[in-house]
C-alpha cells in the first residue's frame, strides 16, 4: 500500500507544481523522477543514471519524429495549405451539413497542425460559413474544436500520441497506431459534432459576448486572410505532406507482416525503409518544400525550420522527462504490485484512461497527460495483460481518450475556442467542456469495444 501512496503523492506533486506553482512540466516531471528514486529507496548513484538513460532513450528515436512533424506543421500553417485543405473539403461536401463539414476540416487539419493553431487559422472560415449558412456560431465552433481535438489526441505525427507510443515501446509500430488512431478519432469527432448540433438553431445573442451581426465582417476577414497568403497551394500540394508519410508508414507496417504481402525483394526493401517514421516524415518534409514561394526559398525554409524547432523544443523536453520518470518507475517494485492489484480488479484498459483523465482535468495539458500517463503505465503492461503489440496500441488510445477529458479553464485550447468564438465562459462550459467529456467517454467505449475484438 505504501508503494501506491508514494505514486499518488508523485502524481499530486506533478499536478500541483504545474498548476498552482506554475512550474514547467519538464521540471515537474524531472523532479518527480528524482523524488521517486529516493522515495522508492533506489541506490543514490543509480537514480541520476536511470533518469539520464530514460531521458535519452525515449528521445533517441521519437525526438527526430517530433521535430520533423512540427516543422511540417509550421510550413503547412504559414503557406496557407491549411486553408486550401479546408476549402477542398467544403467543395466536396457542399454546405448542406455545416457542422459535419467543420468537423471533417478540423479532423484533417489537426493531423499535422496543433489544435490551437488550427483553430486560429480556421476561425474566420468557420465564422464566414456560419454567417453564410445562417447557423449558430457556437455550433460551428464546437464542431471545429472537437474535430481538431480528435486527431490532435489520437493520431501521429501529432507529438502527444507519438510520445505516448514511444513510452510504450511502439516506435516501430507507428503505422498501426495511426490506423487505429484514425478510427478512434473519427468516432470522437462524430460524438463532438453530434453535441455541437444541439446548438445549431440556438440564438447566438444569448450565447456570445458580442452580437452575431458582426460575423458578416468575418467573411470579409477570411478573404483578406486568403489574400495575405497570396496564391494558395493546390489541394495535392496541401494534402501530400500529411498523407504521403501516413501512407508510407502504413505500407511499411504491412510490408513486415509475417505473410510478406510485398515479398522480400526490392519493393519490400524500399517500403521497409521509407515506411520507417523518420524516412516517411523526411519525404513529407521534401513535399512540404513545394509550398515555399518566396524569392529566397533557402532563407524561407531556414526560417520555417527554426520556428518549428522552437515549437518542438518544449515538447521534446517534456517527452524526455516523461521517459525519465517512466524509467525510474520501471526499476521499482511498483509495477509488480500495482499491476497484480489492478489485474485482480479486472479494470484493464480503464486504468490508463482514469489516470490520464485525472491528470488532464487537473493540469490542463493533453500532451502532458499523454506523456505522464504512458510513462506511469509502461511498467504495468504485463500485469494488465496488455503487453502485446495491439495491447500497447489500445493502451495509447485509452490514454488519449483520458487526455481529452475534460478541457476547461486550465487548458489553453479552452481559451482559444472561447476567445476566438466570442463565447461567454458559461456557454463554453456547456458547449466545449461537455463536448470534450462526451468525446473522451465515446473514445474509451470505442477502445474497449475494439479490445473485445482485437485482444
């Protein structure tokens, strides 16, 4: 019991230090790792050695993937490719199903672009569509936000799921994580969209801080936004840096199936190489370079890479610190004790879901919840009966579902949605926060149903 109390105290330390004390999650996780070493009475010389090896181990492979994914996201954002993606989906779906259109746009854009950035980019488009289709801005805002949130939480190359997959030993199985993540994310996006539909015909005057008549200006703003990017890229140029790497990773995963569907010759060798996440994302980065349009493309590319690395740095540090925390926990007796206890309770995949949901609700960051929970759960997979490849993939999904639950005042994304939509805070709690709760529960139910079939 004492082992569990120490774990609870460590989680409380992470939550309190990142919320009340405003300590950066990197330092909070690193501090928790060192404190855990002493609390579990590990030999003092081994504590820092284990922390360093855990930090370097997780970043040795996943770090490059996170950096490349972030750079591609910056290029897509700055080049106007995200706007092209949005307009392509609108042309395909038309304007009959406004919330479905917004949800699909968010679902696609947030695979490479952070949900916060994606919302800011697409906000004017969302408002313009709401005005054009004469539907509630709140409904469109929630549909967009939940669509973005779905793939942000479940689908690599978004850094959170990549880090969780790395912590659980799935570095070479990202294709499977992507495939399952796309399915679970689709269910959660649809759940968010159905909740958004409750607000379709409601009076925005009662839900927004400002009168909806001003939304007509946003249609003009969107045209001005497009003009600022100059000539927008084609649909192929916009989608290729995202979907070509995903296809390569999935084909690479299929190529190594025991049945050898592509044989074992040159085709197998090429797919096995380019299907590795690093190689696939390098191909994506090369395709993203077709989006460069300034006179000095070398300088433009250099600036985008620099900005991408600045954005990736905090994620890399948090991911590494999460790996250090997990490495410490792995060498303690906690795994055997907690795993045996939880196995007896029969809660399986629901354990990582509950831990991630508690962390997310308490400290606000989806990425921190994903990284921390995956580090905590990694030593317990064997005892939980989740030590197979598919068991680990579904554990990532269960953690992702928990890391959605719930977005409220301590989450930056909550405030991005609230402020850019001009919702009253009370409206945002009813619309956005409840939507993320529904998404998380729907995601966990989906993961549980998949486990009945796949495990």
